[in-house]
C-alpha cells in the first residue's frame, strides 16, 4: 500500500486534473535512461487516456530552448526528468514538471525544508511534482521515471509501467548506495512484483549478467574494482579456469545467468577472498551482492531482460540523439527499433574505448581533494559522464577522491563538466550536486545533479578557477 503525504497526493491529483483538461500534450524529456523511461511512462499513460501526444528529447533545458517552446504555443507541455531547476524561466508556459533533481531555490537545503512550489500556484502556469519538496530524497528514493509513474498511476490502470520506473531508477544509479531500491522506488517495485511484471532476487551487482561472457563480467568490473582481475582479460580467464568453471557450452561463451547457484557462489567467494587479502574493507565485499531486477516478459539473455542492461541500451540511444529509438523500445518494439538500438550500443562501446585510450594518453591530474582530466574536443560531451565514471572505476586512479572531467560542448561555446563519486565518499559527506551548482554559478554557468553524480556547463577558460572552487568545497564536505 502506498503511503503518500497529503500535500503530495493533492499535487498529483492537481496534475492529473490538468492533464484531463488538455487534448494535446507535448512531452519534453532528458536524453538519459531515466529521461527516456520518464517520457515513455508519460506517453503510454496519456495514450491510454485518449490524449494526443508528441515527444522530444533534449540534452539540456536551456534558455534558448525554453524560448522556442514558449513561441511554439503548445496546449500543454509535460517536462519529465528536468524542469525543477528552471521554474522561474518556465513560468508563463502552461506546463507540468515531474522531476527529481534539486529544485530551484533549494540547493544545499535539508531535504523537506521547502514544501510545495516556490512559485505561487495562484499566479503560476507551472505545476511541479518533485520529491525534494515532500521530504523524499530524489537522489536515492525516487527517480524522474518514478516521479512520473506516480502521476501515471493516478491516471488509470498503469501499474505495468512500474517496470519502466525501475529501469529509470537503476539507470539513475539509485541502487548504488544500498544495493537495492529504497523509499518510494521500493513501493513502485512492489507494484511490479505484485503484478508479475518484475522479478526481484539476490544476485551479484556486477554488470553484464545477461549479455557478457563470464570472464568479461569480471574484466570490466569497476564498482568495486576487483584486484588482479579488473582490466585483465587473461587473468580473469585463468581465475575462472582455476576454479574449474566451464567457460563455454556447445562452443558458445557461457553467461552469468546460465551458471548454477553453486558456480556463482564459488566465483563470488573467491573474488571476496581476494579482495580481503588486498586490504579491501568487508563492506566492499558485501557490495558484490545486492538486488537484481529482471522482467519475465522479456527473453533471457537479451538487453531488456535485466534492468541495468536495459538502462544501458537506453543510454546508448539518448547519447547519440536517438531518444525516439529508446522510446519505441520502452513502448514494446523488439524488432526494428531494438535492432537499431543494439547497433547504437555497439558504436557507443567503441566510442567509450577510444575515449578511455585518450584519457590514458593525457593522464589524470590530482589536486588536494579531487582529480580530473580534460577531454578537449576528443570526448563527446554526451558521453563525458560515462567516461568519468569508467575512469574512476578503472582501478588505475585513487578512489578516495571524486573524479571530474572537462570537454568542449558540442552545441555551444563553453565547457561541459561531469563529476562522479563513490558510495564511500557520499557516506562521508560528498555532495557533487552542490559542488557543480555552486561553482558553475559563480562563473556564470549552471550545474546540478545528485550527490554521487553531477554535471555543469561553464564558460571556456574558467577551468582553473572552477577546479579551485570545487577543491575547496569538497575539502569542507569531507573534513
């Protein structure tokens, strides 16, 4: 049974009433997995309700885009997975926002301090639903897709869309801290398991359980880094062979999901022992196991059978400005658009390989409280965050401080900044959303995100000043 704050319930009902009064709704959403699943949930719920629906995906909700949307005179716009940071700019546009990022006017404030919209509803054309307004942590307890799902659930019989809300939350790294979905995310998960749309089980949290050969699961492990295994394919093959784990069956590489429980336990026990011998704290070993979410209506071994891999497939669409392909997959296409997404994923992986080689060539610069690299014009800004996370998890850098990356913007003059931390750092007080927001604003830019992953846009030539400001804030957060 859902527990919803009365003011939250009221706001959801206000939004649903607004949707019912509109014949045509234009959805504008972010390009990542959480954004694509958010838009898909909104699209499907509106379609079932009989609305005419159109969708567009954008990288950032900037002033120029807001102006063009204002001029377009849509009957009603539904912003999903962003919008809360641009409330004042959006006023005057008849719109709905279902977002989970830090709302405008609350950066740095304790969760739940500011309830309701900072704009007076009596005078505003904006209806916003954001968990931070209601004492719910939008970084760990409710994603953009989950926030959108709360509205869809009120619109009708849409509990099957809980599957997409779970994919969005997993893609937004909301399972990283606890190894499972918590808060409102968990209540949404319950909708999915009750309806048999989702299966939840204890499993290793390593990536690639459906699509990767077993040695590759170990070779590309990054959070945590596996000593002597991460980054070394030969070592991983030898490690498994020494454990008497058959690597192939009928000539094909075996996947993790094809292993017996005994084989899985043997591998994880040996990996855990190796980690402890290398001085890893027990909590790192414990993080090898958590919850995994699979979808019984999908084919085993496919990218859409398990939530992490599903979210990766969607990210590969959005990062290359093909969010509509991800939308089609979320809406059920498993032929034409699924194949197109798989092709994008293959290209995406090659881009990431090339980016990692470039970072290796230029090296990492370490400051007192952070480390960073500059991608120049060699790393696309759409994959910078992914590359920063991969570098931090590569095993070749210090994981006791956050990683930042810079690259030239692909759309306008200036620099994109992405940052990533670890569970251990956020537990110690790191909040990269505050770092990115505060530092960028002081330089005439903009930024935000979550405590463990955030980004910013800053004017060209301000990197040194930005790094100095960020280093000081991180020092205070972790002191």
